[in-house]
């Protein structure tokens, strides 16, 4: 792995040309981050109204990431730390892989790195509002249907709540 060019929080960022595959802090790559999300999560689904300036993007406990493969940005995700009196929970938000790179294992690779980051932050439970078309993907990653309290509104009828307990023995060695 190349030497880190910049560190924001605990996730190092690199020059895109140095990367074969990595998850990096998206703040240095906002144009790619927002383009992927707008194209894959809104336009490809016939939706409009993507807001690249949504206040959740700047919240202290939210971590936006971009996934780089072969030196190119091909995926995005944001991990939002949620408050809980019992265990540390994080919500997986706006998970997307570019259409031309889907089906190549990049979604699993992105999730593996995200799960490792969450584990390193003390998170025990990951939750997601999964689109109906993504339920199979999340099920293969170990998520199960599970209701959880989400402060985000406008989930719609085609969104299903799922959760996954992080199993350290499963993620060690995958990343």
C-alpha cells in the first residue's frame, strides 16, 4: 500500500493513481462522491432531487467514503454513527457502486472495508435502509430484516430495514 498522502480522522487518503483498491475519506473527492450517488441512487432509479449539500454530509459523527479500484472512484457510502445507550450502532447510507463496475465483487469489497472501519470505531451493530433491489446483496453480507429507529424521513414503501451484528472473527483477515 502506498504511503498516505493525507489523513482525515483515522482513514488515510491517497493519490488516485496510487490505488489498486481502497476506501478513502470522500471529503477530498466530493465531485466523484456526489456524481456516483446522484447517477446510481437517483437517476438510475428515475428519481430526482439529489442534494449534494444535505446537512448530514457535514455532521461530525458521519463518515463519507469513496471506494477506489484500479485508481478510479467506483463507489460511495456514508457511515453514520447513531446514539444508543446499550451498544454502538452505525447506519450504512447511500451505498453505491457505478453501474459499469457492478457484479465484479466491488460492493462486497467496499462493505468489508466499511465494516472494518466501523469495528475499529467500536461499532457492534450495522443497520441499513435497503432498497428492495438491494435486499439480496445485504442478505449475502449477513444482514437480516430488523426494525430500527431512524431519524431520516421519507424512506418510502420500497425500503426495508435490516441489521447486522459485527463479528470480529469474520472480518479479521478479509481486509
